[in-house]
């Protein structure tokens, strides 16, 4: 039995980053954790196009164990936005532009999405993220 690191790049419509417009939000593509995942952490980056006071982005992890009502048309159902997601934290790009946030996340869920919500009044903020899994094989 061996323990290894597995990095997962979080993607938005198959891109490694996304611009979150002022006052807007973005939800990533589905993230599939490895079957042998024992522990995981996420690193998130936010970079503002000209930071100003109030340029913050909040992040939630939308976790799911699959399809609770066995709908044959879906693999997994996720919480809607920030309603029932796991809050990860906030990045203030005015305090430190191109700042990062790293958080330990649950490894017992097979699927997740990352939800980013901008609180900026005028600037677009580009976000990106990666997950590192500790996988037993």
C-alpha cells in the first residue's frame, strides 16, 4: 500500500481560470475525487484587474455524495451557490492582489464544485484553484 499526491486542476468550462464580474458569481465544472482519497486540500487564487477597496471574493465548496433521488438523467446533484455549500473563506484583492487561500477540505465526498462570488463594485476578479489529494493505492 502506497500513499501518493494527486493534483486536480479546478476548471470552468474546461479553462483553468475564470473572470468573476463585479457583483457576479461563477461555478466550476464538477471535480471528481479519486476513490482512494484519504485527505485533500484546496488552494485558491484571486487576481484583480486594478484592485480597489471592497474587491473581495468569497468561496464555497459545493459537495455532493451523488444523486439523492436516483434521477436517471444526472450523476450528482449539488447545492445551489452559497445556500448550502461549505464556506472556504474570502480573498481581499485590495489588501493583497493575486492573493491565495489554502484550506483543508473533506475527502469523503466523491464530487464537488467550487463557487466564487465577487463583492467588487466595478472590477472583474480572475480566480483559479487546484486540489491536492493524498491517495492510497
